[in-house]
C-alpha cells in the first residue's frame, strides 16, 4: 500500500529494520473539564493517569506490537527496548503507563532515564541503539526527539494534533539518515484510517 502523499503510509515492500525507532503519543487523557476522568492502575481517580479508554488502548498496543501469534503489522516491529519519560511529582504518568502493559508482555522494563526536556539526550541514545525501539511521549515534546535524530525524509508533519492518539510514527535507518512513515493503529472505535498531516497553509494574499 502506497499513498501519493509522501508522509502517509508505508511502501508495499517491507523494510528490514536493522535500526528503527517507533514513536507514539501517550494514550487518551482526561478532558480539560476533568471528564472523562483519569484512573490510576489501582482504580482511583488520578488526573495524571490515563482514562478508561487510554487503558484500553494501552492494553490493545500489546497485541499490536507483540501479538501472541505471528509478527506485528507491516511497518511495525516487536520492540527490543521501550522508552517512556521519567515521572516527576505532579506531572503526567500517562506516557509510561501507555507502554507498561506492552513492556510486561515483552519481559522488559520501561526505560525512564530521560524526562520531558531531555529529548536531545534520548535521541542520542536512540541514534546509537540497534534494533527496534519504541518511544511513548507527550505530543507537545516529541518533535524535539525528531529534531535531534538527524536527516529525516520525507519530513514529518510539524504538528501532532491534540485529538490524535491512533498513529505510530516510524523512523527507519536509511544511509546516514532516516526514512519516515506513519502506520495507523486501528485499535479502538473512532481510530482514523488516515495519517497526520499539517493543515493547508492559509492564503494570506490580499484580494485586489
């Protein structure tokens, strides 16, 4: 499957991933009004945790990246390493919570050496690490990881929409740079079949 848009889906031919970085946004979070509410793993209300739908997505990611039979869908890989940001008191736990069930299935710990703000250091480790790495991060900050990877082609969208939780961005080593693609998750009702794209530029020309 190949789209005419350069940063949409993947090439028909699978690429062997000697080195691939997969980035997801954390799963669903509480609304600004507090509803739906965040829920801790113990079932207590917690504004820093995922919502019920977020926990459903976190569980479904297990089957996406580490299916009990076979391999993940084309373009995705079973992670060798799973990253989430270090938790600071009073801050979101959602990114690490999103990949905790997957890491448990794989027999891994979620690597939390880096906090939000340490994206350059994280990117340095990702550049040097062979195999398949999965990163779960805040959508406002994940571009700072990408900016520190090096040359990426085609260029990813500049913005990750606040209402999209349903896409995987992949960066596959290609020469000295990275080849970018997007893969839909298709895990929960309402997940969209199209990739993230920047909005059309506004026409600022003044009418004559």
